[in-house]
């Protein structure tokens, strides 16, 4: 039983930078490195890739990350936990083994599966009528299910907790590749393993979940997404370091980073991350515990060091949350720039032309004047007339062909619109929508498959 462990977070989303994880593995004096690389749409897109090739569906950066990380993990005896398995953790684990063998390194890799809701459905496929939707009551959100046909569903994954990761660690896995596991659970599992915490000790489960929540977004707690270059200045953002938590067996911790790395850790950055995406700090629901953030205490104990204590938890939810991805619509976009005298007037004329031509084709059409009012759709009062404006037109299409009409009309403005248009571009992309549902947790049990080089 250890008295303390060090966990670093090397990635906070799929497209995160590669260098911070390497720095943590090399100089962080870690016991565990976590790469948190899944979001709701991330796993839906991974399922699309798996449909096209059954050997794919894991994170597209898995190979690049592992080729550089595995030698450092082996050299410094750091165990890795990551949800880069996405929609296909078994094939992701196989790919990691293939990389380790190519490098001539001996590792034990575990694949944690069991989150795929489709495997628990009857042959009729997905049917929203069988599930409790948990998005409907959110303000300003229309019923997300009514326009969705069940055959449009492409992914359905349950947010598992710590159980599968714990089993993998108990089997001495050096690298644990999971599918959809709740973000804090990736960090809580090694705490439970190292300290022997019982899963029904909800006070410790809550404390560990709070630490996991502070780490899970990686560079956000070290000053990324915090900096505004005005009131909140952060040094060295180009070499932003990612966080380390030194955790004691009683659930207290200190958040820090590798000395000399960019960024900053102070009470402000930690408080912002503590409240990030938290709707109810009294009841932060995870698969492992309903955590209570309201008694958390923070203290600046040194340069780039903040101690975290307090927090608690109560019980665990009877249901798992599941994220359901579906084919929502095709987004058609077109952009063109106007510069010089009366740029805004010419852009507005161009926008009105396109709107007139497309108003009977699309029920939802958006006109943006980038550089003036595209984010808020208001100028908040009088502003100087800009000498350059980029017109953006976007609409939802039922088919790719219909969505393409938007870009075609914008491109046609070259000679059919006002003077001086340039730099036209057009795009069509398929948009994946997300709906969250509740499922009985007793239906789902993680499975662990071990691979050894």
C-alpha cells in the first residue's frame, strides 16, 4: 500500500498536443499517466470509422502518441491509462502491442470493453422509446429526439466507471486502453488500486473524483483556456505544461506541473477548472459516486502548487448515462470576403442576394458577417465601419447535394454579386448529433482482455 502517488494528465481531448505527455513521462516522476481523449462526438465519429473498417475505431492519434511514449513509459516505469480505445479498445490494444514489438519493448496491455450499448440491444436495433432521455429538460434545447429516426443512430456508448480499469491494474497491465469511461474514473481507478480504497467508501470516492475532475482537461488547469492576455496573463503558453497531482491516501492532493514548463497553477486556474462543466456542485454525478464539491478547500502552497482537500460523496447512481450519436444533417457553408470602402455594405448586399435565392430551399439559413457580429449577432452599439468583412452563409440540408447549394450560390457572387468579392470557399460536412439517455447499470459489466509482447 503506497502513502502517495503521482498522476499526470498528458491529454485533455483527442486533438491535444503530444509534447506535454512526453514531458510528464520523462520528467514528471509519475506513477501513472492518463490521456483523456474522448468526447461525445469523438466516439460517434470513431464508430463511423469502425463501420468502414472493423480494425479501426480507436483514436486517430494513438499510433503517433504511443510510438514516442512507450519507450519513456518503460524506461521510467510509468503506467498509462487512456480512453484512446474509443469505439474499438481491443484493436487499439492490439495496435499498441504491435508498436511495442516493433520497438523491441516488453509491455502488458489491457483492453477494457463493455460500454457498447448496441451489443445489449435486441435485433430490432436502437429505439428511443425504450430509454429515458435526459436532455429534454435543459433550457433552450428543443426535444432532440422527435426528428430522429432510429435507423439514423450510429453509436450508443455507456459511461463506465472504474471497475474495468481496476481489474486491468490488478492483472499488472502496464498500459490500459479503454472505450467510453467517465473522465474522472480514469484518474480515480489508480487511486483506488494504490490505496486500497473500497468502492463503497463514498467519501474517498468523492475526493478522488474531484481530483480527477481537476486533472481531466489537462492544460486548462495550468492556464490554457484561462488566459485572456488582459487581466489573466499566463507565461509560456507556447510550451504549456500539463498538470500533476500528488495524492495522499486520505484523498488530499497537490496540483503542480513539471518545473520549467509553461503555464501557471494558482487559485484562479484551479477554481475555474473545479467549476468547469459542473451544473450542480452539490451533486456531480459519475458512475462511481455522486460527488459533493461544496466543501473543497484550496490553498496556494508554493509557486505553481495548489493543495486540494475536502469534498465528499454519497452513494452511486442506479443508472449509467449513455451517449447516443446520430446522423443529424448536412451542413452547407460558403464564405467570401469584401475589403475596402463600404466593405460592410457590399457584404450585406451579397448576403441578401444569397438569402433571397435560398429562402425557399432551406428552413434554417444563417448569415454571418465575420469581423463585425458573427459570434453574438449584435454589435452592442455603434462600432466603426470595418474596411474588411467576410461573409459566411450556412444552412442545414437533408442531403449532401442540397447542402452543397449554399457554397455554390456564395461562389457565384464572384460575378453575380457586388464588386470586389474574393477568397470564396465552400464546404459540406455531415453533422453528428448527440442525445443522452439513462440505462440500468446492472446490465453492463466491463470485460478485460490482456495482450503481452
